[in-house]
């Protein structure tokens, strides 16, 4: 073999070795799990796929989602139960969660629940109707897009961390349409519709509330002393309100002056 051929062979050998290393380093495709009943778990980093409409029972009230796992509804419905995320998870539709109500006098069941602060919840293209809470999340960050939450017994959307929502409806819920609780709560909503809720349209107890191109009207508020009986926007600090229709705001024992009826 002449010197030229030897050099070419060495180049090919180095190329083959590099390709092998790249293939080893490349992530494998996520495991796919078919979900056909409540009580099933989507493992960590796996993809769960609903292959049929499912109805939960009192012994299995949720589909469980592992760390960094995803659930694809594929147009199907979960009835009488919800989705429980153990860490960071992504839920995507189209699809529906309905009738997730308490099984016992003191029990409760949310359409979507996340229990860990270090988790992140992402929900896209889902409808959640007639649940105890629509979405109840302890995650540090919640991102919602094209989500409809209606007719919850209590809060439509209840979070403790940062909420980023786009094109979301939270209407006709028994308590607040969107409630961001605690000193760490931050809210930015674009295209929020919150109408006909029993404890206000949007309430944020944290340092930042931004509402853009939204409609918050016709929301009742309990007759607490010194507060109006109709409030659409309640915040701990002066909210930033842009291109938004609202009737009444409240904070620091007085209206903020950002809604039409203030």
C-alpha cells in the first residue's frame, strides 16, 4: 500500500471512530407507553399516549406522570379523574379532563395536579371542565397555552410559582378564575378570558402581575367588609394592564384605577 492509500485509510478510520462516538452520545428515542386506564404511570422521560377515552374509579383516580415525561391526549378524554405530575411534565392535546371530583368527604381531585416546587408544568390545547380544582400546581413555573378551564368547584387555575399563560379561558368557576398564591407568585397572561367566576377573575399575591389583551368581566367577589362584591383583577402590587377589558380592580385596600369601573 502506498503512502497515499495509507493516509486515506487513516482518515477513514478516524472518521469511523468519530461517528461511533457520536452515535453513542446521541440520545435514544423516548420510550412510548400506551395509556388505556387510570392508575397507569408514564415513566421518567417517557412519552405516554392516550389510545382511548378512559373513566377513572375511586381506586385509581389519576394518570401519573414521571419526571420530564409527557402525556399526549390524541383527542381523548379522561373522565372522573385527573393527571398527577411528579416533577416536570408536559401535557398536550387536543383532549379533555372532566368530572375530577372528591371521592370522599375530605378528599379532593384536580384535573391536573403537580406537587413539587422544583417541577415545571406545561399544558397545551386542553379543556378541563367540572373538576374540584381545574389546575392545582406547586411547580415553580407553569406555562399554559390554548387551555380552557371551566365550572370548577373551587379555583379554575391555582398556582404558587410563575405563571405564563397565552390564550387561556378560566370562566364560571366557583372560586377564582386564576389564583396565584404566595409571595413568590408572578403572573403574565396574554389573551386571558375570565368571566363569571365566584371569587374574582384573576388574583395574584406576588410581586408582579401583567395582563395583556385580555377580558376580565362579570366576576363576583364575596361580601368581605370593605371590598366590592364584584372584582375582576386583584393584586398585591400595581398591575400592568395593556389593551385589556376589565370592570373592577382591587389592591392595598383600594381600586388600582386600571379598570373601567374603578
